[in-house]
């Protein structure tokens, strides 16, 4: 395995080269950014946290809305810092973020530019993104890869992405992203 794209300090990176780890943006967050963001003066634009999750790509671990705002304003490059927070580097964080990247890949989302038509109201963001993360966490923390593979094999053509907290319901989706809940028997 090649070494990660790790660096110290602040680097300037093309916005279009940054990977993403979420499949939606919040309109409310974007609106809040417009109150302070000035693409001609990046004095209060904090560097975006990024991490290489083993795919030799710097992926945003947070700041997707700020990155999108920079992209939408026509900025070519943004300041980034390598994210070494324990929530990112511990085994659980690594598993969860890699899963988020799989979700992005499944929907053909690779950069913040791909999120232009995935901007949601606060209620929808909570229902679709935050809930998805919660049930994804339930699935990944309470099951083994073998269990997940076994359940997926029972539902050909569907992708298993989450579970209820008590594992009584599994959440699948089809290629179009339509969610289907199945009780565990």
C-alpha cells in the first residue's frame, strides 16, 4: 500500500481535486456562510480539514459547505490542513468515513461540484443525511462484514446502508437511492 498523502501545516489545493465524504449539503449552512464569506478576501476562511483514507486522495472530513461556497464563487484553490483528530484516525472513524466515501461513489459524487443539486432544507438534511449517518453507524458498529454481506445477498440489486438501533430493521436502497426497510427475521 502506498503511503498516505499526509502533510504538515497549511497547503493550497484545487477545490476540484478534493474528495467528499457526504452526499448532501444543508441550505441553511450555505446561507450562513454567505453572511461572512468573501471570495476576494479569505482572511476568515479557515483551512478545510482533509484526510487520505487509503485511496491516495485528500478527502474533506468537514467543511463541505465552505468548500462548495468556494467552488460556487469560482475559487480554484482553497487552504487545507491534514486532519489528524482522533475521531478521524481511530478505527471507528476510519470505518465510518470510508463508508461515507462508498456512499458518495455509489451516487457518482466525487467532488463538491457534484453536490450542486443535492442541497436540502434543514428538515430534509436532518431526515436524509443525519438519519442516514445514524443508521449507518448502527449497522457498522453492531454487525460484522460477513453479516452485512449475507443480508445483502438476500436482496439482490439492493445496497444495505443502515439498521435500526436494535437491529430489528435493515435499510436498503436501490440504484436510484429509494430506501426500503426490511424487518430482520
